[in-house]
């Protein structure tokens, strides 16, 4: 007798085959996700064709050709003082006083330093005394002989005349006695020569009297006057030397440097202070010859120093070209009020607009898309048969010449009057239908 095997229950079969259970579970999960992602309603084919054929609204721009463009270029230079001087004395000496310190603003003629002048003052006193003596002699000569002197000279002449008369009488008597043999030849000669001596003295006294009566000669007065003038010139020269012992400012300016201190023995010409003029400041900027040629003398310009701006006027175009920088120097005069805010040596810059000839059209940057071979494309509106409000876009290759802010100067096959898509080109493809919004 045979016996049939007892069939297994389903739960028992699943327990005996766990891998089959896991595989069925995963398959069910995937089917559920696929059903969930399916759209509840499908779009009819007719409606889809209608959406794709609708023209895309775009912003358009009509291109206009230009023949040039302007660029702003900045050039740098520096503030230059009109005059800078190393001031020193014209003679050597000991420095006794420095009256200005660095940074002081001084005016023309203001004392800055002094030398010791004690020896010069002593020399001047000597010259003054000598001049007084010579001047007194000149006054005496100009006044002429005094009456008392003339009277004394006349008395001397009369006395000598009387002595000579007495001598002549005595000689006559001696000649008689000599003839009688009463006296010797020697005694006679003594009276003879005594008479001659008295005659000579009388002649001298008479000449002196005549000179006094005639007065002082003009030659003597002129010679004495020349001595006075010579002393006057010496005094004037000494006064000039004393005056030059005080160093003064040659012009209105600022003391930039103090080179020596009190007590130093300085040589003639040695710098004591450096003075920089503080008149209207001047800027010196080197420009390319092309840019400099566009400036006119007297034209107004704006200079920049940091964040500050200053009004300036072109005063000169220097004729020489700098051999190192190959630039031409241009001088700009600033307003005098700027001197309080500017110092020589500060860097300034000027921005000049330069016109560059170039044929092209201005396009917004947003109208460009990346092209091939380094070029860019813009979409040009082409008419279609659908009507005046519907166009088809076609790419046109352009080359960028210059960028200025949010626009570029480009050249290519664009023609005057062409209409291009101004923005939103990332939404377009060649041949797409569009509708201008403006």
C-alpha cells in the first residue's frame, strides 16, 4: 500500500524560499513608482504643435553704424613748485641766528638767518671817524683863509721888509768902513750874505700872503672832496656786506629744509635753507605726443589726487620729448587755493578722452552669444511669410573691437538698419520665430 505525501502550506513554502519573496517585493515597488510618475492626463498632439509654433517675444534693437569711438585714458605726473631755491649767504661767517624752521610759510624779504657782524660794525665806526676828519678838512678848504691868517702874513712881510732895509743900511756902512780899511773883507761878506737871506725870506712871506689873498685852489678842494667820496663808497660797500649778513626769502614760499644750525661757520654759497614757492601750484604730466597735440593752451582740465579733484588750466606744451619715456611734458596751472592742500612731489593724474577711428556698430553685451573661431554671434531678425509681427532669427558673426561698460563696438556683416535681438539670446536657436516687443 502506498501513501501520498502531504502538501506544504504557502507560508511554509515562503519560509523555505526567502529570496523569491524579496525579489517579488522589489519588482512590485518598481512598478508602483512607474505608475506614480505617469501624468494623469496626456497633452493632445494638436495642443503641443500649437505651443511650439507660437513666436517668442523678444527685445530688439536697430543698429546704427559709427566711424569712431572715444576712450578715457589716465596719465600720471607730479605737483611741481614753480621755484625751488637753496638759499645761502654771499660771504662766509659764523651763523648766529636761524629765524625759520621747516614748514614755515614766509613772504618775500622776510629774514631767515643772520651771520655775526661785530667785526663789520667796528670797521664801520672807523670809516665814519675817518670820514668826519676828511670832511672837516674839506669844509676848511671850501671856507678859504681866515682874515686873521691874512693879517698875520701881512705882518710877517712887513717885519721882513724892515729887517731887509736895516740890513741894507748896515751893509752900506760896512762897505765905507771896508774902503777905509777899518774892517776886514770877512765882516763885509757877512752883511752881504745876510742881506740875501733876508731877501729870500721876504719873497717867501710875500708869496704866502698872496696865496692867502687868492684863497684855496679848486684843485685842492676837488682832491679833498674825492677823499670824502671814497670814504662814502667804502661805507656803502660795508653797509651792503652788513645787509647781506641777513638771509632773506627770495619769494613767498615754504621752508622745506633747514640745512645748518646756529654756531656753524658757513662758507659763501653754502645752503642754509631750502625754500619752495607756495604760489599757484603747477602739475607736470608726460603725455604721448598724440594726446598732447589734442590739448589747447588755456583749455580747462580736471586733475585727480586720490579722491580729490582740482580744476586746472593747460599753460604750456614743452617742446622737447623725454628720451626715456618718449612723452611730451604738459604743464597744468592749478587754482591758487589748492596750495594749502597740495605739496610738491605729490602724484596727480589727468584723464583725457581720445578719439579712435573705427567703423562698427554698438551692441549690448547681452545680445551676443559665443561663436566659433574666437568670434561672437548676434541674432538678426529676418522677415517671414507669417506677417509683419513675426520674424525668424539668424546668427550673424561679429568681431569685438572695444568694450565700454555694458556695450561693445563690433564689426561684421551687419548693415545699417538691421534689427537684432537685444537680450535673452540664451533662449533662442537659429531659425526660431520671434515677435518684437518694442
